[in-house]
C-alpha cells in the first residue's frame, strides 16, 4: 500500500518543520508550501491525499486557497487557525474545509485528526465493481456508492468529502436520530470534546444542496433536543 502523501501549508518555518518531522515519523510522505500561491501549485501537481492548511498565509489566505481547491478536487482539508472567533471557524467549514484545529494544538490531537480523515476517505472510496454499484434511494436522493456520487432529482450533487460521508451515513440509517456527538464519532471518525458546530455547518450546507427549500427541510430534519435524521 502506498503511504499517504500529505501537503502541509504553513508560513511559520518552525511549525512547518515540526509538522513535517512528526508526519514523517508516522510514516506519511510530506510535501510543503509556505504561501497560498505555492499551495495551489503544489496541490495541483502533487495530488495529495490530505491537506493541512493554515488560515493566515502570504499572497493568498488559507480561506481563498480552500475555496479554489474545493472547486477542483475533493481532497480532505484540515485547517489550522490561531483565531478563536467562532465566525472564522464557520467560514472555513462553509467554504469546504472538512475540519479545523485551533492553535496551539497538541501534536497527538493533530495526528489523530489526520488518521481519522484518511481513514474516512479510504472507507468511502469505490469498492463495488462498476457493473454492480450499490445504490441508496431516498425520496429525491440517489446515492451510488460504487461511483462515489450522489444525485438529487437525477442531477449530480457537488459535495465535499465530508458532506458525502455525512449523507451516506444518514442514508444508511434512514429514520434514525443521531446527536451531534454521535455524528462526530461516526462520520468524522474520532471522539473528542470538540465544537459540535462542525456538524451543524455541514448539515446546513447539505440542506442547501438537497432540499427544495433549505429553510423548510423535508428530508434532512432536526429533532429538537436530540439531533438530526434523514427521512424520505
């Protein structure tokens, strides 16, 4: 099995060296970039399996890099931010990041996030033979896990990796209610006392793509005081 290649984008040379050392130690191949423009170039050329992306970068911000890359590829993106304002975390998620971690962070936590994100990406890779895809049909939604593609009213949906993971999980457990904490564990692949707003943002983004009226959802429902479920 080929060792996963990870792109680390960080302009702090000391932190970059620390991240590179620890990721190498875990067996990953690491490529790096020190500004936003270089990040785009390296990502396009190297096709990494995962990107660790700092928010505050020269030339192009991490937000802008994430926005551009999300239109071009489905690689999981973990954003690093020194900011504590809630709006900055939400912006990162809304433009396509799969998760974020706030500086200062422990290397143990970051490596756990990386392992979990790569594991989830592997689990959602197509495994069924092309002529025998597994399909899930829920109302207006159809999910072809063999082709790793979801459709709404027959039209393909442009989903981030984590949106797809979340949709598939809820579709496989149609009608069951899951709390934010349960979804973090089952979909994000780890159990931590983190910010459950990550789940809320991905739910809201999914609704914008699968609901006729996101403000009045008919399929992806909130169960007050309990969590979320998918009906159809």
